C-alpha cells in the first residue's frame, strides 16, 4: 500500500470510529433514558429472560450475584399480565445521579375473583460510568 493510500485509510478509520462513538452517546434526558431501560428490564422479566434482565443491574451486583438471586426477587414476574413505567423522577448532581422509577404492574391471580390486580413497584436506577442501571442491594 502506498503512503497516501495508507494515510487516507487511517483518516477514514478515525472518522468512522469517531462517528460510531457519537452514535453510542445517548443525548436524551435522563428520565427518557431510564424509562427506556426500565421498560426493557421489566419486559425481560415478564418474558422470563432473567439473564437479559440481569444485564440491567449494576456491574457490582452482577459481579457478586448470580441470576438466581434476581429470579428469587422477581420470580413472580411471569404472572404479570402487563406493566407500565408511569413515572420517572431523577436527581442529577455532581455527587450522584439517580432516578426513582414507578411501575404499575397488572398481576393475574388465577384463583382470585379479580383477574387483573394493579400493583405499584418502585425501583432506583443509578448512573454508573454514563449508563443507567437498576440498583439492587448486594
């Protein structure tokens, strides 16, 4: 390869790399980012994909626990008929960034006269290195 062709290829690689990095940067407000991730998390629970749901927990929780701990806490999620992330309230500062998420789930109880019981769940999401994760106690 000639020197000018090599230089052109290097510049092109740099531009593609920079553009790719920009595409990965989420510029939406924190509330929208967290609402999207919470929706994906609860969707994974309902579909019994606890392995995927585990990826939404903090890296420290993932490092110190197995998916079975998440199953123990959310094992009843497959009984949910549906859910809606209906409120996200964020507190952003230089010290910490966290969001409180309120989700209404509709639970199906087969032997219960009322077949669709709404229940409100609160969860906390924290910013770790620019990504939002569900905070779980270790």
